[in-house]
C-alpha cells in the first residue's frame, strides 16, 4: 500500500483545515493498513519551490531557502505532534528530488510530450517579477464565478489561462498584472486525451466528489505550462534552458513528482536503493493519494499524464522511462473543506486555527477524533467550538474514557489483575460477539476511506459496553464474586477490542489504554523528527519525519486478554472541557462571525 499524502507549502505554519484534508485521513488509513498486515509506504514532504516561498521570504526579509528551512521544521514538528506516521516526510529542495524530477522530465521530453510555446506571462508592474497563475484572480470567463484563479476555476472546474480572466488582479497586492510574451515548455495534455480518458473511465469506485470533478477533465485538455520565469526552483536540464537564470520548473510540476522522489529517497536511506520498486513497479501494489478538493486536478489528470508519458503510454506511445513502468493512482481520496462560519480557513483573513496552538491546548487525539467523525470527508463542514467540546466531552470523555476508567478501576479494586470469566452468562457472549464482528465492518469502511462510518462502528461497541455494565451492575455483586469477575472480564475484553478499533483514530490514547490493561512495549508507534544529511548536497541537512512502525503490537483483530495480568489504578483518559469554551473558544482562537 502506497499512501501518497499531499505536500504542504513551507511558507507558514499549517492550520487545522490543512490537516483535515491531507493529514489525519491519510494516517488513519495507513495505521489501519499496517494493523491489517499490509506493507505500507507513507510518503510526503514540504513543497518549497515557487512564488509562495519567495513572497513569504520577502515579507520576512529572508532568502527563499531560509524561509523553507524555517517552516519545514515547524511543519514537521506539528505533524509529528499530531502523530502522522510517515515512513518519510522530506522536502522538495533535496538533491534527490531535483535529480528525479529532471529524469521524469527528460523521459517526457524524449517521448514527445513536452512542447515549447510562446505565451503571455503575467508580470507584477511594481516588482517586475512573474506572477504565477494561482496568484492571479478574477472572474471566470466560462461560468462567471468571481474568485477564479489563473490556472483553474474551483467553481466549474475548467482549466484557465490568467489572460482569459475578466478583471484579473494580483492576490499579493491587488494590482492589475501586465502580460508580456515569454517562451515556456508545456506538457502536451491533448496527447493524453485517449489514454487518460480510458483510464479515468475505469475509476468508477472513487469518492463521488472526485468523480464529479474529473468527468469534465477530458473535455478541456489543453497544453499546460511546466516552466516558469522564476529564480527559485528545479532547473530545466536542456541546452538553452539550464543556464537561464529565470527559467525553472513550475512548482506544481516538481511537487507531484515528489511522491515518487520521496519513495526513492526512502529506499536510499533504508540501505536498499531499489526497494521503491515494490510500490511503484509492482502491479499488485495499491496506491492511494490523499488531499483536499482543490488538488483533484493535479492528481486525477496531471500526475497520471506525467506517469503515462514517462511510461511511453500516452496517445503517441514512446519508450519506457528510466524508472520502468510506474503505477498510476488506484484511488484519489479527496476531502472537502473544513470551514469556520461558512468560510475557508484563511491565514490572510485571520480565520485560522494553527495546528501547534491546538495541540498545545488540547493534545492530538481530540483533534484527530473530531476530524475523523465530524470532518469534511464528503462535503464542506463547519468547525465550531461548541461541536468540538460536545464531541470531546460526551463521546471521548463520558463514553470511551469512562468505560476504560470504570472497567479497569473495578477490576483493580476487586482483583488487582484481569479476572477469570468463572461464571459466564449469555449477555457476556452477546457483547463479545458484537465486538468481534465490528472488526470486519469497521475494517471494510477503513479500506474504502470511510472514516466516519468506521469510527461510528467502534463507538457503537463502546456504547453497548457501557450499557452492558449498567445492566449487569458488577458493583452490586459483592456476594457473587464469580459472576462479578465474569462481568469484569467481559468488560475488559471489550475495552481491549474497542481500543484496537480506535487505534487508527486515537493512537496516543490507545497506547495509554494498552498500558492500563497491563500491556508493555509499543502498541501504536509514533513518528520521529530527525535531522539528517542531504544524500546529494554536501553540507546540507534536512529535517525528516520517519519511524519504526514494524515494532508496534497493534493488529486488526480481537485478541483474548490475559487472565491474571496485574492492573494498576487507571488515570482519566480524556479531560472534560469547560462547556463555556463551546461559546467563546480559547482566547487565542479567531472569533467566529457570521458573514
């Protein structure tokens, strides 16, 4: 299983809207797949080229590299704190990434899928710098949407050219751009119309929002620029281009190649430089891409076209590139937007809750749970503090945390260890049967990235276990210790099962429950943030996220608990939040105002 996770820009800290699209869903999926016994390679990194970095660098008085260094470390720290179990989270400014990007490009060029074209580029009149398409906004000439970008309209999904926008203006300073002629290299997308169309027609099991967006892509296949007039990015390895100071690959082009280059880097760092082939050349491997809905075009159209071109499998054919026949995406797992008061989270507009602030105040698992059960899985979803408090207090603290605490507390008080089921009753087996069956149901949902349904199945077991304890009333069975022990054994078995079911969603607290049940060692492994030498650029160091996930014990199955295992007095799993927080939010958070 390849889990390919969207690359966040390293031009600032990430907010909870970002991680609700690419972060938490990809990690829940990957943790489940590892627990189910599959070999997972989860890769991504920070996207560090292009104008977004240069603009932020100017604002802070830094160089682009200094800006990327600053924010890639902060983003890596935030994603580590959230528990995202990357095998490798790297960056696009590595020597490895530049080399792989250039090799993919050369394969496309040799096969005739790259064409030069003179076009009208947008220039900032005040700075003389090139404005990338995504930094120009205006009215869509096709549907009239006021807020279309220069590369595409998010309302109708059509590819656009910034010069076609009505009333175009720069997102940076609002000025009207100047359009000048310049030569660039283009990906000849029309040369993939037939092969890409046939491939997309087979993707019938994708999420409805992705299918809806992609069905019109083939009708608007126009050449797309892959170079830009900019001095920050990967150089073009062609005579007449490589030495030009203001010709670089467009940031979107090298960023999507990052999924593959990160896999290559992971293999090199693992000491098995060809290990990436198991995930990219093996026809039995499965590949899943996780992102927000604004990135569907790049993953359902552009990246598959690049792969087809490298493979010599576009409409014009060609030779297989240096990396062999590379696998196309099996599934595009795209989430909608997490909003606040109906508006997208936006740093520039002050509607933003940063991940590091959230983690400092509430810890990782409450956010992971909220995104999983109330996030934008299939439609835009509004984040409210009231809903966050309700979910935390009533579902995590009252339902799950209380079940864990009272089950282990009673067994600790009465037995000091996990008791034997000395006098079972039909109600005991009924609950354990329900719990065991949940693995198949929840697993099927997780296999299809239906996180809300999977988490709901786990919580259904928790609710049933709480009801079982209320019905059996073990605290009243002092005169019948055999029956009391059977009830407590059943409750602890279902606590163990529910903890396993919730591990992909709540890995940090799952480790605590494992230990509270007397377990030792690593139950749910966590990523490590390491500083490593660049493999190809002497003197450069890079922060990476990685981890040893093979050492964890969690497996997707009901495992019988060990009778006689000592139990200590448990501590609360989740602290209840002040209900007033639901009305105001914390002091550092933006105030929600109606539009």
